């Protein structure tokens, strides 16, 4: 893709980062702040959701969209980590002071103004992720900034302290299943101002925010940090992209969203040039079930035989628009279809801009459809197959979405998908869903408290990265990886034990761990104390560095074993240089023919044989040096 002129496009981006905090308990109750994994739940309960009026006396559009989906919810809970607060049977406890202090520390690092008197608010959620229908949240700080590498300051609009929602497990038969163990875990939400004007700048901002957060007392596990990207261009509108799981997705998603918004604006201008009016483009809409009952399309005929309805809609002047590519492998027809799927539950739609041969329609089928719908050359028709309720919902969605094509880009919340495109989740939330929580008192952040927290602020991680990479002669990315994997503190502790080889420690914590995890090993079974004991053995020369991986494998498989027990099981007994040389001489004598044939080229095969006997018992560098010396000496004897 050619470099776009982002200034000319009027590109504006903002980030919303959600990060769980590592306090002992949840935010508004004293249940433990920890997930229960995949354990079977101890109990379940079922709820139905309905929209309620916000403080301004109106319904939030996104809430109405969720309500139209007609989905019910089943909650799964655990007796040892869920109380009556999570299931909305008890008012909130006092707010967790430890979580407040962590959030204040983050706000100070972001140069923000701390709110002296915080007020808890309710934020309506109708997707079922909160049993009471709202999330408790409070603005803790405002008007800060984050400085990028080249000095640009990205404004921090607000920092909120709030409770996390329940985690969605699955959707079956229009029922969403949520686990309640995540519900109530404290998290901060950081919203930047729309100061980001380049996709790579957006990636850097997200990376720096992540590094800063992980330098404080936050949860450092997969899924504990979530990021959303807001994107708009001139003549477009703000679109929120949720679920951006990887930093490298950010530039690609922004590029695709720029393309999507630009093409939607082009469609608006095309419709204007055609002098079409959004109120009179739907010239025909009718039930096609009986006329198409004997269609050649097995997909349609099978659906009709099962009792489904085939509905047709003709759209005047829309020929070619449904086939317009908005982004790579993403067309306007996909845009409409994904919204229909999200709200009505139908798998999609059929439209005349696509290749109808793949549905096995005959020419007479298509001719009949066009005649019944009064279809003209410049029109587009849509077919929907479903039950009555699905057809009604889908028809409303289609009409509303097509009519919005005359406006340009609809304000939406969309989900990131891994091909760089996005799909509709809901309408963009507005302020109508926020109102005060009458169950909670105001929270005071005193100047004395803030000044005390200022005394323990950590160093900025980008300064640590620069310092460590220069000191230990490693690339910046390795230090970033230590931070993002939560291993920086362990690295510092191991360096005290084994200071002579920082690269080996980094390799162990990052590369070896990653490789073993890919092989299915349970690396989480290796605790910090285990790494310390392994490197203590290495420091005392009781094992060679080649044994580290063997220790890690066995500890992953048998977490109940101590490192000393593993050493015995591996039968690792350190050997001296003298003992090593005796073993080398024995191997050289046994492989004398190989040495005569390959001379110094025999080092590789000889090293392989030697390592079978001494791996992990002495340092590999020593093994290589002694083998080379002995081989050179042996060759001199042979050549005399």
C-alpha cells in the first residue's frame, strides 16, 4: 500500500487502554482478585436484560441494539471467589484503597491531575457482561500526557478506575455464557485525546502506555491488558475498534479503517451525484417463498422446505454499490451482511452484486426474482432467508444501514479481526448510559496521600530499556519483552546470582521459555525461586548452562519436585576439567579413524559424542576449548 497523506485525510486516532490491577481483592467486594481458569462452576443463574433510561431521560442506541438481539444470559460462578455482590444481591462494599493507590501512581506517571473528590457512577451494559446491568466506574484523573520518543506529547483525556466485566465463555442457542470470576477485578481505563495522526505513532503510543502500566503493580498475564483504537478522517466519523490484541495489528487496522471510511464517503457522493433520495429507494419488498419454492438453488429450496421464508428487497439505483470494495477483501455487501448477522442472528444475505452462480440459481430463477421485485438495470436486489422474526429484524437493519449510506460513515463500535478488517458489534455508546451511583459515597484523594505516593514512583520504562540495552549489550526489543512478559524483576534477581552472563538469563526467560511453551510444556509451573536455585547451581559450577533446559522441562512436567530432586533425577554430577579430559581422550581413541579422515572437521561429530556424556555437567565453552586442544594434540601425534 502506498504511503497515505494522513494530514490531508485529516486522520485522528485515540486509544483506550484497559489494564487490570494487581490488588489483593476486587474493587467493591473482598473476594479474591484472581481467575479460576477452566474449573467447572459451582453454580449457574439465568438473567434477561432490558434497556433503561439514562440520566438524560433517553435510551442509549447501543443498548437498544443489544436488546434487539434477543439474547439471554447464563452466569457461572464459584463459591470461593464470588459473593452476593457479583450477582447483584448486595450493595457494594467500600472501594478498594489499594487499587486506588495503584491507579493514582499510574495517573502521576502520566502527568495527570488527580481528582480530589471522586464520585462513583454507573455505566449501563446490556450485553450481559455485568449481572446488574451496569459497571461501577469513577474518573480518577484528567488532562495528562504521554511523551513519545521524538518528543511529541499525546494528551491523556481521562483515567478511570472501574471494575472489570465478566468473561464470556461461549454463545449457544442465543444464550451468552459468562464466568463471574473476572467480574469486579479492579482496572484502569486510560483514554487519550485524538492527538495521534499516524498509524505507526498510534502503535508507539500503545506500546509506551503498555510499558508504563507494566512498570507498576498491575496484572502481568495474558488478557490483563486490552486496547481499543478510535479512528476518524475528515468527512468521516469516530469509529471504535475493540479487541486489538497485538501491537502490530494497530497500523494495519487503521489503514483498513481509513480505506473503509474513504470508500463510504465516495459512496455517499456517488448517491448524491445520482440524485437519489434515501426515502424512496426501496421500491419493492415482498415474500418470494412460493414463487421460488422450486428454485434450482439447493440452499434456498432446502431452507424453504424447512419452513423458512425467502424475502426479497429491491433497492433503486444501487447497482454496483454492494460490490464496492471498502478495504482489502471487504465490500459494502459484507458491511451490511455482518450487521444483519450481529443483530438478527441470520448468517448473512444474498445480493445481486455478487456471483449468484455460487448459489446455483438458474437464469429463469434470477429473471423471476427481477420481475417480481420490479428490478431495473440500475437496481440491486437483496434476498433474506429466515423465520418471520429474523426477516423483520434483518429488513429493519438493511433499510437503516442502506439509508445511512447517504450520510457517509456511521458511528459504530467494531471488532478487530485478524485479517486487518473489522466487523460491526454495536452502535457507538453515548453519554445516555452514565448516571450517578447512589449506593456509594464520594472518595477523597488528599494532597497528603498523593504526595506520599509520589515518593515511590518507578523509573520510566523507556529509560530502563535504553540503560539495560547499553549496559548488557542486547537489543531494545529484548528488554521490552522482559517487561511485557513480566520477567524484568526476575531478570534483576537472577543477575545478582549470575552476573557474568546476562544474555544467558534473557535467553532462558524469553527464548527457552517460549520454545518449551510451544512444545506444550507448562512453563507457569516454574516459579521465581526455581530459577534462582537453577542459576545458583550454575554459579557454583555444579551444572553447565546446557542443563538449564532439562531442569525447566522436568519442572514443567513434575512441579512437585524441588530443583535438588530434579538434579538427582537427571543424575547430574559436576565434573572437573581433569575428568573431562579423561573422557575426551577415551572418545578420541575410540574414533581415531574419523579423526584421520576429517582432521579438524571432526570437531562437530566429536562434540556430539562428548555431549552425550557430559551435557550439563560442565560449561559448554570449557568442553569446546578442551576438545579442540586435545584434538589438535592428537593430530600432531598422528602426523609425526
